[in-house]
C-alpha cells in the first residue's frame, strides 16, 4: 500500500539502470486494478445501460469484473488475503441486497463496506502488537527475507514505531472519510454519477494519502538517521524489542 519510509530509491549508484524494471513492475501491478476495478466495471456498466438493461442489473453485472480480478489473484498466490475477502463480502452483500430490493443505492454500497471496514481495522490495529500498515509493509518486503528481518528488527526503535502508528492513523481516517463521502454521493446523486465516482474516488483519496505518506516517510527517515547517529556517538545500546 505504501512504501516503507526508510526504503531508498533503486537508482542509488546505478546511473538509473534499475528505473525501467522497477517502472515496468509497478505498471504491471497497476494494470489489473485499472482493468478489473476501474475502467472495466465502468465500461461494462455504461455498455449494459446503453443496451437497455436496468440500472440494478447493470450495476450487479459490472461487479463481476472485480470478482474475476480477485479470483485471478487467488489463483496466482493460492490464498485469499483479508482485503480480498472483505471486498468479496461487500460485493456479495450489495448484490443480494440490490437484487432483493431492486435498489441501485444498495448495490452501490458494496464498495463502501470494504472501505469502511479497512478504515476501522486500521485504527483498531493500533491496540495490537503491530499496526496494520506495518504488517502490510512487512508482508510486501517478505518477512522471511534478509531485508524483511532487518525491517522487522527496526520495530525496537521508538521513532520507527511512532512513524508507523501515525501512518496507520492517517490511512484509517482517510478510508473512513472516503466511505462517508461515498455514502453521501450514493444517497444524493444519480446511479450513473455514483457508479463513476465510486470507481474513481478511491484513486483521489489514495493519491493524496500516498503523497503525504512519501513526504512524511522521508521526514521520519531523516529524523531516524539523525537519532541513530547520535545514539552511536553516545555509545547507547540497542533498545530492547517490545513484546
């Protein structure tokens, strides 16, 4: 979701030769999102509406593409992660509620459910041993890799723990605000407008959150490096790892 604040650019000392593979990798990871979660569902919805299908039918059918995207991810990784499970639950709940009631608004709420749940889980994870964003970052690095073990070991430092708690708070609040805005749009706008914004609004919120995350992460990294240098100069022992 977000890069770890202490990650350094892959360009260091390479003259930019690693930029292309990294860029292609990121584009490859974003392509399925664009196809299955954004452009695909929108195109499917408007094509079915232009073909004369009802709003509810078009909304339900356009939800098939995100489901396919999750299924492909499960087939590749051979496991369903928590985020995918929550999204699937939202799709199923919205589909059943919309089909039973004939309400387009209830179908559109399927996207609000995972957004709100993720926001609540982010904030609730602050009372756990490790906040959710730290767990996601560690999973992305690879907990069993040398880099992952070094990353996990940084949890012993108070400044590092503070950084990830702040990041988790900001992401949790961002998702909750996004959910509230989505509900307001669904309740006040037409189904077509609400469908479009429900697919595009997450991108706007994510762009703002990621931009802040990068700036805050770089600032926290500089502070951590200064603190580490000062501790080394004083000859301080490494802090104990908290439970």
